[in-house]
C-alpha cells in the first residue's frame, strides 16, 4: 500500500525512539527500514536528496524530515489520541522544543562519559567506534560540547525542574493528557537509561521515573521490516504527492531553485525546486534515478531557505 508509514531509523537513535513511541501512542502499524548510523548512506540520500539525519518518514514519494514535522504528519493521518490537545498545545510545543534541543544536547554529552560509552558501545569493534567518532565530529562542529562535569550539573538541574513541574501529581508533562512534550522529553531520558550506571542519576526523581514508565507503556506500535531497496521502489511507483501550497508573502515562489538547511547542527544544505511553503513546512522537489520524483518536506522553523544562487 503506498500510503503506509515507512519509518527510516536505527535502534539506538533517540529521535527515532521519539517517533516509535508516538506510533505506539497512536496505535499505528508501520514499516521499518533500518538505516546506517554513519555516512555513507546512499539509499537515504536517494530519498532525501542530501538530508542525512535520522529518522525520516516516507509516505509513498513524500519524505518528511525532522521529528517536529513528522509528528505533525502522523497527527494529520491519525488525529486520535492527539499529540496537541487544544488546551495545552502551546505549552506542550514549547516544552517539546526545549527538550529536543537543550535537554537532548545535555543527555548526549552526559552519556558520552566512559561509563556510558562502555555500556552503549559494549559490542562495538574499536574500528567501528573510531568511524563513529570521525563521522560525528564534523556533524556537531558548530556546537560547543558540554564536558561531563557541565552535562552532569545541567542534567541534574533539568531533572530537578521536571520533578518540580510534576509536584502537582500530573500524569503527563503538559497536564493530565499525554502530548508532544512527553515524547520529546522521553527520548532524551531513554538514551541515558540505556547506560545503567549513568541512569542512577534518575534515583532522586521519583515522579519523573513514574512518568517515564507511563510514557514507555505506550509501546512502539506494530512494525514490519522493509528493505531500503523496497522503500525506494515504493517511492518510484507512487502515483501522486501530498498536496502542497506556496503561500504568498513568505519570500519565495513556486519553482524557485532553493537550498534548505538545518540551522543547528548537521548543516548539510539540500537543493531542489520549491513546491511548498507555509509557516509550517518547506517542500522541495528532488529527482533521483532510482526513486523517481520525490517531494522532500522540512519544518520551516529551524531551517534556513536560500535561493540557490545565494547559497555558498
Ligand atoms: N532535529 C532532528 C534531530 C535528528 C538527529 O539529530 N538525529 C540524530 C540521531 S538521534 C542523527 O541524525 N545522527 C546522525 C545520523 O544518524 O546520521 C529531528 O528532530 O529529527
């Protein structure tokens, strides 16, 4: 079926865990394509046109990059239960943005301490570890990495804030109902949890621990494996794309040759022809020999758009 959700991800990726838990929350069946955690990723690039981050979502010949947009797309296809309940949606999205950036970039360096690396890469060969480090160095070169001391202090601070926030016995972070805030926060803590020695940091935060178990209980939905070659074939055989619009007054016109680039890290510009632009998403058309004509969607927020002649 060409409208099935195909998640391109790998098991140890925290942002992938965010989407897997959302699919569990929604009770959705999905197809699972495992992507390489480091470059080269020829089948990923064939579909995304150059975006290398993990995960991304494919529906036919539409490719959705970045979990902020993927969550919205999943919500549009499966509205219930909502990730954005009306009365808490503003707070939930602000919390989610904080978690996906600040909390995530505290959990990662906290877990990169020797005890964390020993647990997370227990079965990795030394060459694989070296290749991973070499891959991630340029990927995060635009950032100041926290030292273990910085990250431990910051993580304690943030866990303390979250614990205080739950002092009113709320079940979920933005209120009585689950929302996007819970999934954005949970994937960061999930990553730390995978390193048992470092996960002891959660000991002093009982309400947060109980909340984490509530979110984990949503599960990950029902998935069936698919090869990347089959996913490319699905794209090539798709007959149409999701409808898009280029709204007036947003600085660009349909057909412009543009690049789209994340503004935080992994700043690889993706080039294509503009086919969709709103305050929510920017969509480019990209052609690939194997996958055919794809529409690659990015969130507007957190991405820079430039006309190709301006891009350097
Ligand atoms: N803002 C992105 C962040 C995604 C991200 O940083 N993913 C990590 C893995 S969890 C990544 O791409 N690592 C490098 C890679 O997989 O090639 C999102 O929400 O999807």
